[in-house]
């Protein structure tokens, strides 16, 4: 209820400036150029009813009149599109005119021109418009010129073309055997919402604030209750939006509205940020596109509190390699624009309204194509009410092309959809209980509407080959940073804030949302920031660069002191390497260090005496992140076993020799030389 009240207040305030301006112009007479504009009309009108066409008049002086000229029904979507510009309107079948001063004022603003429709079952009334419906169907779409004119001179001063959707009287039963299924995709996404340092951009804050673009979309969701729409939220967008809601009540209300809508509407799976999958494939980062999709889907699950179906996606651009990559992620249903498909040999005379099989590298996908020509009707020139009516009339034309067949269309919105509530609200109202159109989820449309058939059976289509553009990121730099971040995760844990921020930054660095002129620079800045954060942690694990260790026995321990100032427990790997030492417990040890200085003693065995180097390499547990390399000098005073044996042997030999010599000299003393006289 609170969200609904906020939405209502927001819509009212957003509508104030335009209506206030029009009222000021009429009150002060500042607008002197004659003009007429549509303010509202019914989405469809049964024969026998009075059709109120509410118009806004500017510069309309007494003596002028408003006239409606009704033309014969259009017979195809192409014919309908020509009438939008006032071309080929067809023959006139009736007119209604009323002096400006006699038009009743509406409590909602403007004046009302009533089009009285003749009931075909009632006696003929010359004051009512007699409209003949098509012979094969109980409804038709009729171009109507609404003119502000000078009747004396016969001059049309201003005007526009709208469309009357006329139907048989309601009491006569269903108008068509099968209503046209409409899957309307609402995109709720923005460019990456955070700066390099993780703070939220001012642009995103404005977009989720009062009157912002994303807030406007959220405010429209309560009006869609009971009308199936397809939500296509950006995972990074809604995750940041939810976080913003913790400090801003307007953002919180918008985030809650999306979460409420996700409980009753279909939600499309999406990568964490928009990406160019084919481009990533060309530089060997194809696995990252699958990772983006999986992270995006799980993020939507968590933020929206619902399970997103990972089978269906509308990923674009699309090529054979990227589609195959998506298949490995479990995708088997895709929504594609017509421009992504190779043209058919026989496109047919009617609007494509059936799912089809999409063949790719020997695999078949269920697919539907969007109808951009229908979504473009919401952006044509004219007032919001006129654009809404043209959209509903265009859908009605498609519905009446083959009214006896079960068919469906998919209408997409722009990637950065910026809806006008004065357009969307009349469309939603016009879809309620519409006799020709039934809103539907994509899942229902693709499940219930039969696939397109050709002369040889079900239609199988292919993607049109594309030339992928350059990626927004250096594959070498991305891979290197990603490996270092994996190393940090093995060292401090995957849930460490530095690691989580780094993961998000890597996901954002792959986005295709940025302009080509700045994409590389922005992505490089993200990678550099991640590297700086990694090194800020890694540099706090410190060991002496050099040290001298003396070994006095063949088997001994070498003490290594490591200082951990990260403020968290870390797991590291110590690698030892020396040609003169052996390591009984292995040359590598994985150690978990508390946040303080720790001395570990590593057992070694000396192979020889002397002085020689010991290389100590400290890395993350997985070895991907190099923390420090040290060179220790080892002095060994230990004599080897062979040396001891040789020394003892030499000593024994000398002892025996001296003993033998001493004994020999005692038995055979040397003669004493005579003393000369």
C-alpha cells in the first residue's frame, strides 16, 4: 500500500508541469497558434457506443470547429503504418463535426468530441456513424482524422490521425477465435552503477531517486498488476539499487516495487552487465560470458527473492560461437531481433507471429523474434495518448490478420528504456479485458503458440553471420588480474570484501555498455584498481629479504619469521629451493598465519658443509599471487659421513704407522757413532 501511494503521488507530480503549462497558456492567451492534440480515447469501441475523444485545444477561437473524418478499415500492417503520416487513408465513410464553443469540457481537462457509432442491430440513426466491419471478422481498425478547421473557409488549421478500433457489440460474444498473445519486455537496466572505487555514480543515484528514469519504471509496475509483462532487469542495476535503498527511502520503494513485481511476472535471465559475447569469444574470453550469465542469474535470484529461469535469454549481439557457449550454460530458448536472423526465402504476407526453430552448429533452439516496428509506435510523434492509441491499434491490426489462429508477438523496449507514464498507463489500461489482445509471459507464448510451419514442415532459421567488434578489455590484462584475484581469494577467503569487490569489478570490466571511445580506458582503470587492492593486501605479508643461517648439525631447522599486518588470517605457501639442502617434509609448506609475527621452523638436511644460498618464495596458497622472494645464506659446519670416515681412517693409519715405527726403533736401536779423538 505504501508503494502504491508513493507511485500515485509521484505520477501526479510528474504530470503537473505539462498540464500546468497548458492551463496557463489557455488562461493567459499566450498560445495563439491554433493547435489540437489528443488527450485520450478508448482502446476499442463496440458499435452502438458513443466514443469520447478528448482533445486539447490551443488558439481555438469561436467560429472554429472540430471535425472527425472516419476512413475505411486498414487491411494490413503495412497499410496501417502508411496512415500514421496521413498517407493513403482510404475512402471516407463518415464525419462528425462540432463547433468549438459547443464541445463539452471534461473534468480531466480539454474538451470532448463524441463519435456516435451506429448499432447494426438497431434502427438506422442518421446522427450516428455507420461503420461496416470486415466480412470475415467482428472488428476493424479505422483511420480517423481529427481536425481543427475554419468551416467558413474550409481551411484545416491543425490536426492529427488517430485510429478507431471498432468491434461488434459486446453481447454478440468473442470477437476472434484466438486473441493475439503479447509478450511485452520491460527493460530495467542502467550503465554500470559504480565508479572504479565501488562508490555509486551520481547518475545512478539520480535515476533511482524521485522522478528518475529507473524510479519511473518502478512506479509503473503497480499499474501492471494482473497484466502479464516480462521483466528484464539488469542484475548489477537491481543489486546496486537494493543497496541504495538502505540509505534512501525513494530508492527503497522502487527496489521493493521491482521485487513485488518479480513475484508475479516472468523475469528473464541476463549477464551481470551487458556484454558483447561474440567479441569476447574472439579473444579467448568466451568462458567469461557464461560466468557473467550465471552470476547475473544468481544475483537476480538473491535480490528479487525469486527463481529466474536460466533457459531463456535475450542476449545480443549473437553469433554461432556465443550461442553455442550459451547452450553449455543451459540456455535452449532465445529472443532475437529480426536483424539477427538470415532472411527467409518466403517471408509471407503477414506479420511473423509464431515461434520457430533456430539451428546453430547442429543444435536446435526454440526462438521468437521481436517486433521493432510495433515497439516503435510508442515513440512516434504526437501526444502520449496518441502514441498509446497507435500502439494498441497496431497490435489490433496484427490480431486481425489471422484471427482464427493462435499467434503471438514479442515487443521489446530500449536497452535504456525511458518510459513516459502518460503513454504506458493508457496502454496498460487498454490491455485490460481487451477483446483482441491478451498479455502473456514469454514462457506461455513459446509453449502454447505453435511453431511456424512452411511448405516442408516446421520452419528452421539461422543466425546471420556478423563481424564481432573489438572487446572493451585487454584479454591478457584481464586474465592476469583474474588469476591474481584468485590467488588472493585462496589466501584470505572468497568472501573477503577485497575479493568480492574485485570480482564485481572484473564482471563490470567486460561490459559493452560503455561507448567504444572510452571502453578500453574504463576497463583498464577497473583492472588497475583491482590490482592495487590485491597488492595492498599482499604487501602486508612480510618476511626478511636476506638472512644468514648457520647449521651445526646435519639435520636442523631453519627459522623463517613472517609478519602478517593485514588484520585477518591468511593462508600462504612457502617454497624452499637449494642445491645443497634436502627437505624431509617437502620443499613446500602451506601455512595459516594469524595477524601478527609468526616464526615457523622448517626441517632441513645438509648435503655438504660450506656456504650456499637458500631461495625462499612466499605465495598465495594456490601459487598464483607472488608475495615475496628472499635469499638466505646458509653456513654449514657439518662434516659429511664420508669425510668423517676418511678423517678417522687417516688418523688410524697415522697412529698405526707411528706405533709400528716406535716399536721398530726400540728393537733395533741405531748404532752409536764413535767419538773422534
